[in-house]
C-alpha cells in the first residue's frame, strides 16, 4: 500500500481506549484518562484509561484468583498451545491494523511495523506455543530405592513492563513464555504507547484465553508502575527499559516480597570494524546499526570503533549511507526513519549533540532536529568523529540517531575500548580474518555479538545483557526459565 492507502486506513481505525481487566474493556476506577500522542504530528490519537493503584489491586487480585483456580495454570501444555496458536492466527488476521496502531503510536515507519514488528510478534507467539509441549522434565540419577522428580511449575502472577520503542515486539517476548508456562500476567505498557498491547489482549480473549489470565493496565511509571513493583501479590517482574528504572525495580523487589526480577536495560554497544573487512557492507550496516528506529534501540551500534588506518575512508562511506536515513512521514512506505517519540526525547538528543561539541568531538554530519511542517518530532542522522571513549557521548545512552566514531590501533585496543563500558548488551565485529573475528567476539563482554552482521538473531536464540544491561533472557527456550520454578519431589520406596 502507498501513503494514500494508509491514510485511508487511519480514518477507519478504531483506537483502543480502555484498560483490559478480567477479560473486559474497562475504564480506570478513577475515571482518569491520558492522551495518546502521535509522534509524527504531535496530535492526540485519543484518550486511554489512566489506571492507578486501585486498578492494580483489582487486577492483581483477579490474576491471583485465576492462577490459583487453575483455569490456565493447571491446563495441559498441549491445550495452552492450541489457544496461543489461535491467538497468533488472530494477530495475523489483524496484522495491518496492528501495524498501523504501532506506527501511529510509536512513530515507527509503517514499512518496519508491517515487515518486522508485527511478523516478529506473531513468530514469537507461534514458536513459543509450539515449544511448550515439547519440553520434558527430569528424573535425577539417584539410587535404586529412591525416585527424584525435577519439575517446572509456573511462577504465579507476573508483572511485565514494556517500553515505548518496540511496544509490540517486547510485549510478545514477555507474554509468550509467561503465558505458555501457565502464569497469569499483569501487562503495563509504557504510558506513551499502550495501543497494540490493549488490542492484542482483546484478541487473546477472542482466541480463548480465560478471563483474568492477561490484564493490561495503561498508566504512568511513578504511580502505577511503582505500586505494581512493590505489590505483595506479584511473584515475578520482567522489564525492558532504562538502567536507571531497572535499578529501582531491583530495590522494589527487595523492599517487598523478593519477587523474581528480570531486566533488559540500556546499552552502548560497540560496532568494531577492522581494515580487512568488507568496508562497503560494514559501512552500510553501521548506518543501520546507528539509525534504525531513529536510534531508539537499546542494541544500537552507537559506538563505532574503526581501525585507524581506514578511519577517515570508512567514515566517509558511513556518511554517504546516512543519507538513506533522513526522517520522513512514518505512514509513507518510502520512509526508512520515522519520528522520535516525543519532545522530551528530541531535547535529550539535542542536549547530547551540544555535549559532544563541547567535549571536542567533530560533527561529521547531522546534529539538528528536522521540521517536516507537521508538528512532529524528527532528528537528522548524526555522526561524531574524533571521539574518545571517555567522552559522555561515548559512555551514556543517548537513545537517538547519533553515532560516536572512535579510532583503535589493534585488536587488543579494540577489545579494551569495547569492554570499557558499564553496559554489555550487543555489538559486532567486522573482519575477513576468521581468527580476528572469533577472538574479538569471544572477548567482548556482551549478551549478543555479531560477526560480519549487526542486529542478527531470531526467536531461537536468547537475548539479554551483561553488567548494567540487565539479567535474564528474552526469546528462545531459555526465556522459559524466567517464568518457572524448579521443584524437587523425592520419593523413597519401602
């Protein structure tokens, strides 16, 4: 479809406006609402229920009751699989609607939501559903007069808090394993981007998910989020977002019931390019790594480490490819980069551009916000050169389309620079020397490392970070560990 087609779709679109509790669309008990803003034009998409502590208490109580009654938690995995697969089918049936909601609510290009976000969410749910009745439990190697069973039980009531940059993708990463393993879930989307979360909950109910198993509460973090994280009725919490907020969640777990806490947090990933690499491909992907989703990506390759002998030559190639990432109307399928989420984030990006200049970095290209004449929030793809790893633009997560290019001398220097960071989420190394590539990839303390690729991986591999990038893992069979308890049953024969 073209821009005109998508604009017609917008006119016919129904915007979800209510919370989803106990299988029903419902207003917040207080009656309060919050405006959902389209970052592309700074206009309201509609008012959505603004839930508070009283809504949280209600939803947690319902989720707990549903869990303990076994309406979902005690159902055979094969039966849960059937419902989750029906859910995935419904998401596919409504894929254009979901892609449009995600585009409007998050400012993401429609080409990304159609081709990446929605299909990825569907794949996550289908794959996890198919896996859940193929995971066997264990019998321990004990003596002949005993039998020891090691079984996995659902954790209980799970709180899932998801971010605004990939609302649908991260929601699927949390919900698929949490539901597949038999838990009840309280989902709190970011207050800026609740729309796809609300819609897929409705579709889950339509697929046959029992009432009370999945509840969605739109609302803010300081009030609703904190109340949920301190709630004694929640057994585990999973969060994707900033490191600062993740640290608060760990504190809240300690202050309450030691609820299990899994965090996928910030990053300042190193994209390392050696002189012997395919420089054209590496440059093209360096632009992707830095500018995809307007740089609002925790795995973004925002530290571009380049071997000194090709530093200037390579940066000119990246600069040329940055022209492919000029921001445009997210509803236009030709736009590779859409809007920044809001004015606050745009101001943050601009503040870091100023910091970079004050620190002595050279602005190679970009550095300014963009006015498309529609009131939206846009920023140029931006590259700083002559950056040192001690500069703030190289150490702090900007969450915008800003690349800091750092030269290195040899393999040891590259490894040292890459690891000299409080984060450890992602990264890549580019080299046609198999020894160089594998040695560097093995030495970098990060959860995901690409060799001659960036953003590699699919649902079969785990995703998560080292150090202040968090703990636990989304995706793959390893995600099941986050949402289950191991239980030993020891039997002695007479």
